[in-house]
């Protein structure tokens, strides 16, 4: 089973890697297409825009096509977009390909997480979803490293070509994944939309993303303005801090897999985030303190993502609702990620560190208040909707009755 889990994880890395490719290539994009930084920013926003509206659609498609088929479709579309960007000389086509990749991103992330929720249970489910929560920082790093070999040169588009060809071939690996085609129960989406716990998870993760992405966006600039750190070093510091979110995901997964209560883990995560925000935004004048604060905030962000992903299956009365729930939570989360940059940049422009700290503390406190009350702990010996491996290749008609472990 773990080989299949790792395979799904690789599809997740394929989804998030293009997001890490764009930062190092901004200057190349400006030069090649003769556009200003604002034009590049609008184009890159197209990659993230589908996160704010396509999640529910992808959840619906999972119910119709199954997660494995949607993974394959998403991988092919993502690869096609990369191949277009590897050859195009027209900025409009480049922007269109980025938007297509944004749709593929939502398809891959929604299908991948749904498939993990459907084919695992108990302790293994917590571990698998914890691993899945690291696809964003790891994928960012993979994409950035890939294009770094070509950035600043005439062959700057070669990274897109390598990625596109590799992913097109890798899409065939979806045939190795189990076919889990659940027969959707009538009214599934209405049930999910009325599930207060799912909505609270969605808005909580949206706010956590708002705080995490916002700090990432202004972090380098804040270090430069307050501590006098060079722009290059500031960017490197924030990159290291972003990767530290993996540690938060792993530790959170370990705690939940051992039966820790969700709200207890959530309170610990929020405490780390608030302490990190205080260390980062208060102008102590000591750079190591600010660095520790940046790392703590990203550890909290990674932990909150892992907690949400791990606990989400526990509030669903039926596994056939996984696609709808993941799509809805992802779409709500996309709203927070979308407004993070303009909000934090606007607050930074006011020139008061106390405003930024107050914003971060308020956001994280609200995250804790929104966290649903768990049923004591995550079960470690199978959940209310465990799937047997020998049923993995069957169409499973399911009902909406809640069962207990």
C-alpha cells in the first residue's frame, strides 16, 4: 500500500512544482515577452486563480470519473501547459497555459487527496495525509531547483520542456493506482455543504493560509526594511523557513497518529504561530530571533495543514463524500491564499509592525475557534469508513448513514 501512497504523493509534487518554477524566471519572462513586472504578476496569478473557484467542480468530477482518472487527466493537462510554455513566443499563449496549469493543479491536488482518503484508514490514513500535506513546500523546492539551471540564460524555457516531457510519461503511472469508483449518493454535495465541521475546517485552513502566505510574501521585504538584510539573503531566509513547514507536518501527524486530541494539537499549533509572529514582527533588532520567528510560523502552517487533512475524513459520514469535501475545503482555502498578498502588502505599507502582529494573532486565534471538536482522538485501528483492499477495484454504492468505529 505504501508504494501506492508514494506514487500518489509524486503526482502531488508534479502539481506543485510549476509554482516554484516561476519565481526564478520572472526576469527572463519580462525580457522574453517584453512585459513589465505587473504584467508578469497578473500572468502568474492565473496559476492560483482556479484554486478559488474550481475545487467544487473537481470534487464533482471525482464522483463521476473517479480519482485515478482525474489524476491522469490533470497530469496530462499540466504537462501540455508546460510544453506550450517551453516553445511559445506569445505572452497571451503563455498566460493561457498558466491558467490551464492552474486548473490541472486543482485537479491533481483534489484527486490525490481524495484517493488517499478513500484507499487508507486508521493510522495509515493519518500518516498518508500528513505526507500529502508536504507537497506544497517540497514541490516548490523541486520546481525552483529544476529551473535554476537555466534561469538568466537564453535557454530559460528548457526547464518547462524537461518537466513537460517527464510528466507526460509519468502520467502513465496512474494505471498502477487502484480504481476506486464510488457511486455518489444523491444529495452528497448538499450534505457536505451543510456539514458545519467541513466548513469550519475550510475557513480555518483558509485563514491559516492567509497568515502563512502573507508572511511569505512580505517576509523578505520586511527583513530588508527592519533588519537591513540584503534582498538576496532575505529571500534565502524565507525559503529556508518555508521548508521548515515539513517538520510541522511530520510532528503533527505523529501526534495525531498516536491518538492526540485534535483541539489540543490545534492549540499547540496556534501557540507556536503566535510566538513565531511575535518573534518575527516585533523589531527586536536581533536577526536570529526574527529567523526563528519565520521558521516557527511556517512550522505552524505545515502543522495546521496536516491536522486539517488528517481530521477531515473523521467528520464525513460517508467516504463517497471525500471528493466533494476536499474540493470544497480547497476552494475555501484558495480564497485566503488569493487575498493574502494584497492584504499583507497593504498593512506593511502602513509602516507599523504592531498592525502586522495584531493581524497575525487575530487570524490564528480565529483558526483555533473555528476548529471543530474532534471525537477525542483519531482512531488508529480503522475508521468509520475503512475500505478493504479487495474492494478497491469495485464500484461501491454507499449510504449516508454515520457509522462508528
